[in-house]
C-alpha cells in the first residue's frame, strides 16, 4: 500500500471506522514509515485539540435581525408568485402596459382628454348619454355602416364640388384675362378659337 | 525546544462522529421546508432558529470575524429565502444544500477581500514575534476552551481556503464525508486527503506557535 493510499485511510482510522484488511495494512505500514506515522500523530493530536474547542455561538440578536430583514412567510410567497407567474393581462400585453402606465404617459393622456372635452364644450357638442340599448351588436353595426356610408357620400360630394369650384375659378380667370377693348367681353379662349 | 508531545502512532478510540445522521432531523428539515414553501410564517422562524448556529459557526471559523460572520449569515438566509423553491428534496439533504450555499458565499467573500488581507498580512508579520513570546506562557498545562478556540481560529486562517473549509465542515461542524463531498462537489477521497493535509498543517502551525496540542 502506498503512502497516498494510507493518507486517505487515515481519516477513517482516526474516526475508528476502518476495519478488516485495510486496517491491518495501515497498522503494518505505520511502523516502517516515519512520514505516515508523523502524519497520523499530527492528525490525532489536532482532532483531540479541536474537541476541546467549544462551539461558536451566534449573538442572540442575529436571529431577530435575519427575520427582520428577510422576506418571510406570506410576503416571500407573494413575491415569489408575482415574480414567477405574471398575470394573464401582463402576459398578453407584454411590455406595452409597462410603457403606457408610466406616470408621464398617464399624465399626457389625461391632458389630451381634458383638452378635447374643453374643445367640445366650446363647440357646443353635447355628448349623448350612452344607453344599454346602444351596445346591441346589430345597432352598433348599423351605426358603423351608416356612418361609413355618410362619410363616403360626403367625400364624393366634396370631390364633385371641388371640380365645379375649379372650373368656375378657371372660367373667371379666363374672363379676367380677356381683352378689355373687346365688346361684349368675349373670353380669351374663344378669341383664340376664332383666330 | 519542542513543546509538543507527539503521541504514539498506534491507538484506537471511539469515533466522536455519528456515522448515520438521525432520520428524525432529516424529516424535520424537509417538513420545515415544505411548511415554508406553503407560506407559513412560523416555519421560517423555526428554520432560522434551527440552522443559524451552524451557518454562523462556519462563517465565523472561516473569516475569524464576528461582524463579518453575522453579515454573511444574514446573506445566507436571504439567499435561502429567495432560492428555497430551487431545493429539491429528492436531490439531496437540506443541510448539504444549506452548507453549499454558505460555502459559495464564503468563497465569494474570500475572493472579494483578498486585497484587504494582503495589506493586513504585513501587520501580522510584525506582530508575530510578540505572539510567539506570549505563546510560551500558554504551553503549560491544559488550555481553557475559550483560549483553545482563539488559537484554533488564528491557526485556521493560515490554511488555504480548500483545507480550511474541509477541516471546519468535518472537525467543527461534524458533517459526514459524503455530505462534505456533495457540498464541495469533489470525491470523498479528495475530502479525506484535504482533511488530513489540513489537520497536519494545523499541527505544524500550532507547533510553530509553541502550543502544546
């Protein structure tokens, strides 16, 4: 048996748990090896010395301090839950809510709503009280359909009117460009055609 | 003049360490952990009360400073509170998990304070002569427990962190080799080898200080 193997066995030997062949091999090795004998003696002496050393006792206030600063019980469990499993709203909206719910965004939205309400008041726009019947899907759909058709009609009408206005404007321009000496005030375009 | 009496290499004695840890305490640990995870306030208090001494003792023996040991013990329990959910009963003992957590914090602390210790060691060398002359007075008779504790503390600080933590876990905290191996994540043979080297080094340090062991 080598000295390295003996070194490992010494721990069990000192503990008194080394039995059988290993114990016999170690006991036959030690008398012929001064280095291992010295190591065994040192180990025995130190373990005996450490046995005299009392346990290190923590100060009484340490436990109070730990419990005071540590997130114990329900608080810890609640923190655990909130950090481990975000609510379905948070999962759905992701980081969007975190951005939108910042104080500056909330304040900005509040100021915008306030501004629009003031403008509506000055323009004498009276907001109609919403009734439960207004939330009927059929009614909501009809309302949207009606409004979209109206918007389409208005925009078409605006386009047609715009064409008429441009035509009148060009006609007036032609008249203003006509020769002042021409009797009857013939338009310049007609004069060009005559030529 | 050598003042250390070297005993005979042949001896037999009863092991001071329990070979099998009581199953009751294991069950109690597991029950405590389950109650803690269930959100019971009283269970957290019990957990702290049961394990504060061990954690503090390891920290104190390793750092040789009461204030540092208190701060580190507090940090250990903060981590326990935060990471208790990651402890799996089937993967090992709670005591091993707790000791590993403590050990990792101690190693972090050791690395962080390495520079401070380098500057302090110069002062240590200056006061070493005084220590040696004062130690002669201690060699007579049996050392009192408290004095032995202080001498051991001083000697432990001379060991490398690997040897120191192994000696603390085995000889002072009386963990089993298997538990120490799991804590340090090394084979049991390595634990025994480190332990013997640590004990031999301690004997040399104490002998240099002319302490009768």
